């Protein structure tokens, strides 16, 4: 089992290329095909135009989106020409309100989608929409990169474990990486007192990984910071981890958008790559 189709989505020709560079690096290691979607976004909202303006404005905005897609594709081709990986660049356009179905359909056969952090400086609503489209519309694992280069190897991988289905799906999706890692550091934060793994938190997961040839250890941590994501990131920094693997959106997206949550906070604050699956 390995990543054989890796996809990234670009929404800016001159912006942050960390996701593209990370996708190239990973495709080179895995001997994978790299698919690049050059997305031009039509940000028009036809329902809010005054009478008679719709047709002209729609045509103008669509033409601008097509030009953006072509420019992004040209810039991507220039960066990829000398990389030595098999790739395809596909220009595409979508209205801002319909990104989810377009991206969901376009990436659903990918083994992994590499994307930049959706929140932070110079990030717009389109970045968040692309992340959520991959997670929910396509159901594929994503690798979110924080704007830095991928490490040469994933030596220590922190696996956030809370017994949830999403966490287990993320671990299964990350197996190609975990098999190459020196150590899978299974982190359990405040395990449930009455949960099925109360006597051996993370034990069954450790056994599963061991049978795949993955060296694993379990760390049970107390929640000594207000947010679970903060405890997880502090542990990752203390252990000089190269990657975090975790489930995505155990709560609803609406709840996390309003009240916060581990996924939302991680996507906002992560300083190292995060592999996640819903």
C-alpha cells in the first residue's frame, strides 16, 4: 500500500507554493503521479446584481476566472518541468459557492491531497472550501503543510488517538508514511475512564501497527493546556516530530467554526505537516 496518485489544488499563481513543493517531494519519494488542479475562482454573486447587469457581469467574471486558471496552470507547468515526476496540470474554474462539488469530484480518486493551511495570513474562504471539499466531498486523506518544506524523511510521527472512527481512518490512510517512519508516537490525551481501552489506552492500535512492521510507542498525557490541540503540538515540538496524524472534525464543522475544536485549532496553528481524514 502506497500513495500512487497525489493531488494538489492551486488557487494562486504567484502565492504560497509550499503545497506544490511538498506534493512534488512526496510524489518523488513514492514514485507517484502528481495531479495539479489550477483553480480559477469566479467570485460573482448573481443574486445581488441590479437588474440588467447579470449577463454582462457573469461573462466578465467567468472570463477573469478562466484567465486566472490559465495563469496558475502556466506557472505550475514552469515549476514542474524540471522536477522529474510524472504530472498533469488541469485548469478549471468554479464559482466560489460551488467549489465543494467541483473539487470533491476532481480529487475523489486520489490517494492523498496536499494542501496549504486554510487559515492565516493571505488565506481566503476558497482555501477553507478546498480543504473541506477534499475531506467531506471526496472523503480522501489530506496532508496540510504549514508553509515550510517537507522533512527529508518522516522520522517520528505523532499519532493523535482518541478511539474515534476518524482517528482510525487517518491511521489507515497514513500507513505508507508510518511504515517508512522510525517511530509512530501514539498520543492519548486524558483517556476515557470508562472507555473500551481504559485498561490499555492505545494498546490495540499499537498492536495493529506492529503487525504492519511499524515501530510504535504509546504516550498517555494529561490535558494540562486548555485545548487538546495545544497539548498535542507541544508534545510534537518536545519530541522533534516531523508529522502529526489525526482524525478530522469529530464534531460538526458548524460547531467547530463557532466554538472551536481540535481540528480547527490544528489547521490554524500547526507548525508542522498534519495528515488527516474525516
